[in-house]
C-alpha cells in the first residue's frame, strides 16, 4: 500500500500522508548536517512547535505502521515526541548546545 493510500489517523486525515512525509523529510534535510542528538532534538522541536497536533498524530501513526517514505533520522526525531509525553514537562525551546 502506498503512502497516499494509507490512513493511519482518524477517519478523515487532516492532510494527505504523502504531503506529511514530504514536509517531515524537508525538516529532516534541514537538520541533517547537525550532530545526531541535536538533529533529533531539532526535528522534535520543530514538529512540536509548528505542526498541528493532528499532523503529529498522523506522522506518529505512520511511523507505528512502518514509517514508509520517511528518512531514518526523521523517525528518530519524531519518536522523541512520544518519549516526552512520558516525562515531566521541562525545557521547551531550540536545541541546547
């Protein structure tokens, strides 16, 4: 099944999955030159700050379904969104040096 045919979110997707994959990979391309830890934090922070919660949910559902089309470092950064929901709230801003 292609990315555009999957519906990993609710009954009505907020955005086509191929568009979500494209946007997520563009964010990943921006942070690609960063060291791995800062890259993952940068991707997470961008998704958390600028993406609608429904878009984040659809991205995470796509990752749970195998992450078709997503760059590995994008998956790593997005998974930090899941990890932070299990932690106590803390720093909310750009990646620290």
